[in-house]
C-alpha cells in the first residue's frame, strides 16, 4: 500500500508540475503581489509608520505570509491560487476519466484521494514559500533604496520556518472545502467558484458585519477559517522580533490550530465518504 501511495503521489506531482495552468496561476499571483506591493511603496507617504514598516526587512516577511493567508480573506491571494489549483486537480479528473483508469488498475479509491490531498498540502506550502520569496526580493530592493541595506540579521530564521508552516496549515480548510465541492459536484467550475464565493463573499461579509452585533457574535465569527488563520498566524510577528497583536475575542493560536484541524478533518472525511459511494461509470 505504501509503495502504491508513493507512486500515486509522484504521478500527481508530475501532473501538477507538467500542466500549464499551475504556472499561469503562479505568474498571476506574482504579478498581483508585485503590483500592489509596489503601489504600497509609491504611496507610503500617506501611510503611518506602523504600516510602512512592512515595506522593509524584516517586517516585510510577515507581510509576505499575509499575502498567502492572514491579514484579510480578500487579500489572501495565495489562498485563491490554492483553491484554483485544487479545483482543477480534482475536477478535471472526472472529465478526463483518469479516475476510472486508476481504479481499473487496482488502485484503491482511498489511495487516489489521499495522494491528491497530500499534493494539496504540498501546494499550500509551495504557495506560502513563493509569497515570502517574492515580497522578500521586492522589499530587499526597497530596503536598499531607503535604508541603504537589508536587515538580514534581524530575521529570526526559526520563527520564519514556523511562520511558513503555520500559514500553510491555516489554508487547509479552504483546500478541503474545494476538494469536497469538486468531488461532490464533479465540476471544476463549481468547486472553484463555490470556494471563492465562500471566502470572498460569505466569510468576508460575516467578518465585517457580525462583530458589530455584540460580543457573542464577535467571538463566534473568530472561529470562521479566516478568523482562525488570523489567530494562528499572530505569532508570525516574532519573525521580526515583534510582539503579536491580538484581541480579546480571538482564540489562542493553539485553539485556532485545533479548530482548523477539525474543519480540515471533517471536510476531508466527507469527501472520502462521497467518493467511496460515487458511481464513476457515469462520470
């Protein structure tokens, strides 16, 4: 079983790297981040110092993590790319009938699905690393221009690695939701559109409205994936030697990690149940 799973994962990885769509998505992500980050720099004169510090090392690395998942769901560009990649990776298999091919060669449904889920985790880590590298490169130039040097020594390497891991982990509920939608509907469009609608419309609206309707609702809304991501990633401030800023309504990072794991486990479990019961002869 382990050998079959390893082979399936390698095949899934090769398929992901060999297709054109993921690289187009990467190019769009890099372009979006670069554009908005440069605009941020050009208009820095209208922004207080508490904000402009994210234009330069080492605080810029925290900002890079936020582009993947963190500050706000509508600016978590890396999360949108992850949703798109997972939706395409799973949804297209139904149209191409490759699922039937693997099952016909004796590969179990659980192995096929588990390999794709592990690939989703790898994609999340890769996207987070990419976001950090892009912002690190651009902010390095900003630091040289404005401060005459880059504060490499001010970075806490251990906290940076932990920050990458935390950020990637916080993206898992969105990947799991996309996975479930793709399997349940057998549609790439529905999977991507439904997950993005949840992030950009439903979740964003609830995060903006509910905190103004009382302390109880403010506390509840913090347990949406975006609120949990914000709480889990608050310690990322330690990358630059800063203290995490949190609110009383936020869960602790440990609580956030536990609930994120529960979300991912429930959604993944439902995906396995739906997939096991599907009649793929009609796909």
